[in-house]
C-alpha cells in the first residue's frame, strides 16, 4: 500500500540503529562539550576555591537524579524519552506538555551555550579582541553545520559522535594530567575552605554544575533507537556520568593548579585555554582550543539529534502545535529546523552566563516534576525506591533556591526572564490543550 503525504511526514525512528557505545558517545559528547569548556570559569566564580568540589557535588545530585531516568528508561524505552516519561506519570496534560517543553528549551539553551563556547575558544587562536560579533557568528556557523550533519543518517551521526568523543576524552584527559604534572601539584586556587564564596554561592555553582551532567538525558531521548533499550539505555547513562565525573575533576584540578581564582574568573568563558598558557605556552593553547572545538562540535551535533526527536514526539503526541510552514519532508525534519533556528537566536542575543542560568533553572524545574511524577504515580509500577526519589527532589530544590538567591543579588534580570519563559510555556500549553 503506497504511503500518503501524511505518513511521509510522520517522525521516523530507526530501531536498533544506535549501539551502546554510540549512545555513550552521544551522552559524553553533550556533557563534555558544555560541562568543561563552557562552565568551569562560571562555577569557579560562584564557588571560589571549592570549585572542583562543586563538580563532585553536582555529580552526586545528578546520580540521585539519574535514578529516576534509568528506572523509567528500562521500563519504557522510547525515542520520545522524557516526553514519554512525563506522559506515563501525568497523562496528556498541561504538566506533561509544559515540563517537556521546559526540557526542550533547556536543551536548546544548552546548544546555544556550547555554540558560543565554540566561538569564544576559536577566537583564542587569533588576535580578534574587541570584535564582539565574531563569537555569535561562529556559533551560528556551528549550528548550521550541526543541521547538515543531522539531516544525514543515524549511522553517520553515531560514527562522527564516537570519533569525536574518543578524541576529546583523550585530549581533555591529557590536558588534565599534563597540567597537574607541570604544576607540580601545587594548587593556586583550590582549597578546603572558600576565601569569599559562601554556602549559597557554592550551591549555586552546584546548580550550574548539574548542566555539565544533564547531557545524559540525551540518551533517554534516543531510547527507542538504541540496541536492546531495556538494558542499554540505563547502562549508557551510568557509564556516561562515570566518565564525565573523572574528566571534570581532573580538569578542575588542572585549571586550579595553573591559575588563581581571579585569573579563572577573568577568563571565565575560556578558562581552559587560559590555564594552558602558563603550563604549555602557545602550543598548549592551540592544543586546548583544538579539543574545545572538537568537544563543542560533537556536543551540538548530539544534542540537536536528541532534542529534535523529542519535539517530534511531542508533536506526534499532540501536546504541542505544529505547522509545516510550507516545508517538505517529515515532522522530524521540521523540528530539526525549529531547534536550530531557536538555538541560533539565543546564540546571537544572550551571553554565556545568562544562557547557563536559564538552562539550569528550566532543567531543574523539569527534573523535580519527573521525580514527583515517579514518586506519586509510577513508583510501584517501575520498582523505584521512594527514599531515593525524595532525596532527588530535595537536592534539586536546595540547589535551585541557592541559584535563585545568588542571581537575585547579582543578575535579577535572568530570574525575570526565566519566570516569564515558564509562565509563557505553561499558559501556552494550557491554551493549546483547551483549544484542541
């Protein structure tokens, strides 16, 4: 029976097209792209001398958080990932649609964060100081390249993600070990007690640190396409987080061994490149920038792959409106275009600090909704431990409040932007479901 135009527009998922190794490569690709190169300086600015411990604390919070996703992914593997998890907990309701959109926007925000990081690090190779428009221009160029890669097959994406993940994990680990060796393990900016940062600053840094690990959700959004998903989605999540904990702590220690806190804060958008200068000179700078480029490119490609599929699933579930705008091809291709365009706009109009804060707020609110939904509606069905779920909610709430307190004192505009965004998402979803 020939397919109709509507059939051809439906999202197409390739079951079994992603291996366990490919899923791990995608997860680490997203995490390392944003976690180290984009966030190290900002986390150090909030946590002071404790910034390496902020990465460890963020990993602990993420570990509790990942518990819900592993349980859900093992029970309900789906190419829709988080959208499907929310529907299992809350049905086709406003909460499901709005919280899934918060996750979608947090991932788009993450893409713009990584895109600007790509631009910032690339410019370290040239004498382009004062030409501010080059950073967003390079970021937009990276997003355009990610679009071209993502309209190809899953096999191409998986191969590219694996190759780049291998390169950057090896490169970043080499930077960390060499940086520690050259410094003689004499840490300039790492201490047991903070010099200026208080508890709120440290917890706010942990909230940003969670962004460094949230890339594991990319794996859940591709669950329906992973080989043996009931086993491998959860395994890929655990492996990805474990790899990133080791890499992040090593790199944080290496940065702290070669720069003071003031130097890290001054170069917060390109802290790793700055840390390479005293240890290795220009060669170290070029080496670090090269791997920053590899990390950010692979991170954007993997994130775009997953988040466009999530939006396609929301469309298929009739939880968000959709218009073809005259474009040919499937809904999945359309959501890829929407995702790239939204990320480009954020890349042009927001700086790294505000992008990171917006992403953290949206993600943590959605994360709390996931844990509560499992605790309230699915705990027995999927065999989840109530204590772990309650602990995950409490930890999320503590770091979110701390981040809001810190930003209320330093950049209240970003809180207003986050609040306005959430109001628009929830109100828009309510209106759409009522009118449907």
